[in-house]
């Protein structure tokens, strides 16, 4: 099994005919993703040749869904047009929209997130690397070759780069799914959503959670872990050396006063029984030690 994305998932790519869309559609195809079409109203009716396959281009998400049965879309649309693209997908009834685009105004994100919530569409992102279920499907920009091996670790991360690093460090053990939720102040799928999904997934034995400074998402996740998660969780929080008041990488990664510090997040997670690494490599070591320990499938 996997969470949110499986080998049966049929995927559309909004913005497939652009440079980024084209490059990453090739990567998704190479990873085994069932990409069934692109969406570009100006090129409707045409097709794109990618790795020996003719991928049709549809004029709308609805047209693509009707023709192919797609239930997932990956959005590579530039920031000024991203809100309209996501709302179009939601109105078409798409089940999962993976919004890769960086730099979408927060107001636009709030609008399409609320619309998606009302209509029952799951949003991953924006400003995220997407998600991968190794050996099954890859929706986004995660390099499949860093963790092509399926396994029994579930990963949820705010950071794309740290997603790649932890997947590489744990490549010999493999992953059930890895979900990059994005680091903007407003995201559609949260740590808690992924923790809940991994808890319910019989093929996930251990969960790795990557957070970062800013906001209180990790503290809320710690409360959820203490109350609802029985599987072991290992965490890393990026930003222990970040100066106060400075945005670090992601729009949501900013410390204000005593709120949102890495140390505060570490304490909240450790109080919930979560082991927290000081570096990504140390975090991977904690995962390996836990997998090798007696009773590895029991939460502290």
C-alpha cells in the first residue's frame, strides 16, 4: 500500500508543455507514473512525445478527466495563474492536486485551499516537491533515483531538500511513501494529515517527520502523536541556528519572539515520545537504530 498515491493513480499535468512541466513529466514517467495527459487550453488537441509515448494535451482538467479517468493533477503553472488552475481542477472534481508552484501569493493560496476543502479535494503544497510511492508512482519533482526502493518507512517533510537527503540516507531500507507538504504559511495537507495516513497504512512501520522553524505545526503534530499515533516517529527540525526575525528559505520559516523556535519544537516532540535528531544524518541514524531495536513497531 501507500498513502495518497498508488500505481493505479492516473495523473494529469497542468502546465506539461512548459519547460518545467516537460522536464518533470519525463521524470515522473521514468518513475512509473501513469501520466495520462497534460492540460493547456492553447494546445488542446495536440500531443507531446515523451520517451516514446504520445501524451495528449487537453483543453481543461474536466476534459482530461472525462477522457482518461484521471484523479490526480500536478500543477506546474506560473504563480499569477496558479489560483485559477487549482480552482479549475477542484471544480472538475479532481481528488488530489499537487501544487508544485513556488511564489503563489498567500491570499491566492487561502482562496483555493478553502475552495478545495469545501469540495473535497486534497491539496498537497503549494511550494512543495510533491509525493512519491517508490515502485508505484511519483507526482512532482522528487528524484526517483534517490530512493527507488519500496520499503516500510513513511516520510512527511516541509522541506524538499531535506526530503531528498533523508530518502538518500535511508535508501537501503526504502519508503512506503514520502510526502513533501511544502513550507509556505498555508498548505493543504499537514503533518497531522500524513501522520494519520501513515498510522492507518499497514505497510508503514515507522514514520519520519521533518519540520522547520516558524509557526506551530510541529507542536500541534506532537499533540496528535501523543494522542493518536502508535507507530514510532523520528523527527528532525531544521533551523536551530536561524537568527530571530529572519525568513529562512520558506515563507513560513520565520521565528518571531519566543514562538516557532526549533528548540521549542524539539521539546514538544520529545515530550510526545518522539526522538529528535540534531542533524539529518543523526536523524537517519536514529531511524536505523529504532528499526534494529526489539519492539521496533511500538511507539514510546
